C-alpha cells in the first residue's frame, strides 16, 4: 500500500516539472521508515519576504500511526527549498527511529539508525513548570497569551472540556491545537 501524497500550493503554480519531481522524490521516504500513512507537501512563494533567500517555502509533513514528522525550509528557489526539506525530514526520521529502538531496548537495531556521533542530540529537561488551570474560552486564552508575551499558551477549554494549545503563527494569525488520543 502506497502512502497518500497531498500537494498544496500558495502563490505558486504547480508545474508538471515540479509535480514530477515531488512524485519522484517524496515516495522514497518510505525507504527510511515504514508505516507512513500520508505525506503533505506545502509549497508557497512569499514575494514580500524581506530576504530574497527566503521567498520560497517547502514544508513536508509525514504522518504515521504513532508519529508526525515535519520539516520546513526556505530558499530563493522552490527546488532547493524542497530538497532541503526532504533532507531535514530524513534526519528527523533517523532521530525518531534511533529513539524508538533505543527506548524499546533494541540497542543493536538502534545502532543501525543512529546518526553520526557529532549529530547526536541529547535532550535534557532543565526546568519543569506546574500551574493551575482555570477553564476559559479561546478568546480568553489569546488575551492571556498576549498579556504574558508568549507565542503559545496551554489552557483548559471550557467549551470542549479538553486541554488545548493556542499559538501565534508567523503571519500574525492564531492556531489552535486540539490533542486527541489514538
């Protein structure tokens, strides 16, 4: 079964050449990880970007049953941005698999997928925060986030009785994350 590939563009024409390039490169991600259910490729042109080196944006999101991996890269050429995003996704897949096998106690298998020594990242939690949550709606959460000067805010949504995350997007609009258990 091949994974579904969705391609979305904004301010950019999806040419046959670009379509063929995506159709050739993106399916190769299955060589690096099994269980990909879908892959979304977002391509856009931002003509008003301050830096000409960042006018084209390629974002790739790979979804599986137990993982979501995402990479975004910018460049002055859409093919360069796409290649960089693909490379970034491959690195993320290697890191994910290395952690997955290590956490399952499969050290020999983890060694096969471990990135070179200099690329290995060790993540340490250096601070933990605990805070009381009061139920609030999405607009109250945005106000709280703005008052704190943060770019995201975790809150208990009074309308849905769930914990949500509100965040500020690069374009100044807001996003809402509504977690669901599989």
